[in-house]
């Protein structure tokens, strides 16, 4: 059985939560990194797992998650997801 990796996210409001790492994505130019994670939520008739994707920002020794806001960046993330789905 495969081991699951969890990370702890500390939100700006001080709340802390442990989330399940689904995968990491690295942009084609290796300049941007993304965290794909789950909070164990499901939705819909088929109870599909809800996943979240955030951009990873490095600041010294700390890592921060940033919301992806630009359509162009979402397209890049979709491209990266398709690459691993078709591998």
C-alpha cells in the first residue's frame, strides 16, 4: 500500500490544517511550483474528491501558498495536469 504524504498549512488568520498531498507540479520552465492537495472532502452524486491547487512561493526557508488568479496561469496548470494524466 502506498504511503500518503501530509503537509500542514498555516493560514493567514492563524488556523492550521493538515492536508493530503495529491501531487506536486513543476512548470515546463521549472520556475513555478504548484501543490495539488485534498482536505478529504467529496461532492456530487459520485462523491468525487475535491482537490485544491495553489502556487508555492518560497520566501527564505518558508513556503507559502498563493491563490492562482490569472487565466493564463490556470491554463498552464491544466496543461501540467494533462501531462501527468496521460503519462
